[in-house]
């Protein structure tokens, strides 16, 4: 399994600890970092690891395009695209890997989310495509496990939001890990950008406009 992680280093200490944790797991073959703020990358010997590949950018290309770039460079069949402000527990990674190995022909996408199930397990995601995914599977987009052959590049006019919705609508067999076995601070990067006076809210507004007019309510498979 490989990980694709976009980052702007807004929480460098947390990100470094998370990377070290991922590198300690034998299930993780490679971590692909899309560096959207090369100038602020912390100095650490961890980046010398042969399990880390870094794609350098000097400006924010935004999370959905970063996922696309990371998937282009992924070489493993099973890839997890995830946020840099959360850390996925090894129990989730092992559960997904075991489930995927048993039912590989029946699985296109598995997301980590709260789906109103009490048990720590993987369940089919029943989704009404006329609604946003976030209304049906809370946190689903923070980490998604997908076979590379099932990944369809997110359109250029969706920069920050609705990337998870788009991927779900391009997959026939979608599952969710109902779990709270991850830690971190949701939307840490967006919160930091807002404090810095970034135009992130304008980007999100454009995403919402494009989603409502072009993609919402459509299923592509």
C-alpha cells in the first residue's frame, strides 16, 4: 500500500510524527508527499528515507489537484489518499488491507468515516447522489483507499472541496470504515490559510458553484 499526502506544513511537528509512524508500518511501502509550500518544509532526516517520495511545488496547487498528481506517481495497486492533519491508526490500515485482499474484485473505494455504525468494521456505503457525501458519511474524505485503476482524476475546476464526492460517483462498489481510530485536527490547513488572509474561501465558493452546476446528482460509472 502507498500513501498520497498533500501538505503545506501548517502543523509541522504533527506531520513529522505522523510520517514517522507511517514509515514504521510494514504495510506502507511508500509515502508520496505533495509539497505545496516547499519553502516552509521543516528540516528533518526523515526525508532521507527511501520510502518517501516528494513532489515539490512552490505554491499551493490545492488538495484535489495534489491528489491527482500523487496518484500519477503511485506505483502500487492499492493507494490511500489522505489529509496531513490526521493520523490513521494501523488498525484501520490492516483492516482495509485484509478486507481488500479477500474481496479485491468487489471493492473500488473505501473511505474512513462515521456512518452511524457502532462497530469497528467495513460497511457498504449507501449513498444518495443528490446529496453531498459529507452529509451521509462524516469525515469520509479525510482518508480514502482506492485501487489505482479505479481512480479518475478530479476535474480542474474542483480545487478543495467535493473531490471525495467526485471519486465516489466514479466507483461502483464503495465502502466505509466506521471508526474513530484516527487522530488530529480536522481542517487545520484551511483554518491556517484563513488566518493568513488567503483566498481559500473564494476557491471553496467557486468549487461549490461548479459542483452545483456540473456534478451534483450525477453518477458516472
